[in-house]
C-alpha cells in the first residue's frame, strides 16, 4: 500500500477510535454534571451510577454487533430515557448518542423511529410532560418532527461527506499508481492538492451548517418554547404566530442546507442587492427576538463579488444570532459602509457583553474570522461586561468581475 494510503488509513483509524470514545465521554460528562449540580438523594445517586454502568456495558457489549442493531438501539433508548428522567444533564449530552447510533445502526423507517424516540425523550426532559390539551400535544409533535427532519438532514450530509471521502481515497490510490512512474514530485503535489481540497470543503460545509442548521434549530427551539408559554397563558394568537415562525425557520433551514450541499449561494442574495438582503435579515431578526434592530448603508452602493457578499451576509447572520442568544440586548445596529477599496460591516449591540480575554467566542467567531481572512480582510471584536459588543469586518471591495485567486 502506498504512503498516502497508509496515512489515510491511520487517520481513519484515529477517527474511528475517537468516534468509539465519544459515547463514553458524553456519558461521563453527563454523570459528572448531574452529580455535581443536582440535588439527589443517596438512593438516586446509586440508581444513576447503576444506570450509567449498565449503559457503558451495553454500549461496549452490543454497540459494534451489526446483527443486533435493533436490539442494541432499543436498549440504548430505554437507558437514555431512564437517565434523562433522573437528571436533565443526560438529555443535554448523552442523548446525542441516541441520534447518532439510531442513524448508524438502524435501516429504513426504523432510523426515524429511533430518532423520534430520542427527540421525544430529550424534549420531555427539557420541557416536562406536555399539558393534556390538543394544542400542547401538537406543539410537541411538531417539535419532534422538526428535530427528526433536521437531524436526518445533518446525518445525510455526513453520509455524503463520508462517501465523497471514500471516493476521493479511491481516486488518489488510482492516480498514485500512474503518477508513481514519473517520480515522487507529481505524487506529492497531487496529495497536497487533495488534502487542501478536502480541508476547504470540510471548512465550507462546517461554516454553512453552523450558519444555517444550527441557527435555525436555535430559532425553532426559542419560538416553540414561546408558543408553549403562550398556550399555557391562553394567548392563541401569539401561539399561532410563534408556530408559524418556527415552521418558516424549519423550511428555510432545510432549503439552505440543500443549497449548501450543492454550494449554491444564500437565498437572500438571489434577487436582492446586499444592502436590501441585510435590511431584510435585520428586520426579520428584530421581529423574531422582539429587539429594536436598525440597518443603514453608507457610501456609494455597488455590486460586489458574490463571495464577498456571501461572506458579509453570513457574518451578519452569525453576529445577530449571537446577539439574540447571549447578549440580552435592547438595541442592535448594523451598518454597511462602502469605501473606495474596502467595505466594512459593523454590528453593535447594547447587551451584557463579555470579557474577550477569557472567552474566545467559540466556533461562531472563528467562522466569521475565517470568512473575512479568506478574502484578505480582517475581523475585529470589542466587548466588555456590561458595555455591549461591537464586531467589525473589513474586506476588499472586489467587483463582480474580479477573479479570486
């Protein structure tokens, strides 16, 4: 086997070992948080530890036996339900194993049965049993269906990526057999190009999935929780509006995910210029979160290169998503400034802020910075506790005709 194939096999083995360890890591994290933060009696602690030990043994004994897939998943879901009933931390972490193993170990319609059962357990753990009313039950069923649809799509994207990786591996092996006759230089250049392409594709898909599916899920959860509160308070109009918003978010997330698979640009830029698209995004975000949101464009507005417009739109969406999730702001201002050779996007809020010295901003800030630097631009962050947050992205004002190197 060639050196490149050996390296790929080592990576696959490492990934396989990491994947096999994930259920135990999530189980251990859930157990630690449950015991450290929960108020459990000694009996409850013993029951939790017993269930955790049983779950670990169950995964180790049956997790890799393909012929026992349905039995294994059924037992796993029962254990997840029992643990989630004891403490909500198991729904936050360990329940994720139910989604992954239901998709991997089951086939056909049984996959969705496993996903639905896991989603129902997680939702009940977070929100409690639904009120005995048709509307409340309908909201829960809709929530389960939305989670199943989005998890299925995310899993399908993972399968597509894996299939592409396998195809690429086979292609590399075939090409190496031919290029080997012309010394190692051609083979080395091919491997480098392959690895760069795989890394770029994975980074693109990771950014797009984070900016579409993850943000859509967060919005759906927020709207459905608000709908349930409105239902409990008897506000039917507000409940219906919240469910309509959640439905729209689910459809938009599915559409954006499909577009991401085919590397198609965002829907907002199909028929609108960048300032109009940003104005619509800001207005929709403000209506969704009930926050005063303003947008303004400064300077001579002109069409930009599609990749520049997509980057600025995605940076805006991520900054607004963070403001809605964490800032608790009363006002958000987004400004797009066109200058001679650069265009600047500023997003400011008057929320709680955070200490930039101790918080790295997570994947969202990393994704925004990657989008800016990929175009030769910069992204600056200013924030401090109690003083709000300001994000400023500056990128070259490339025209539509300018080729990107």
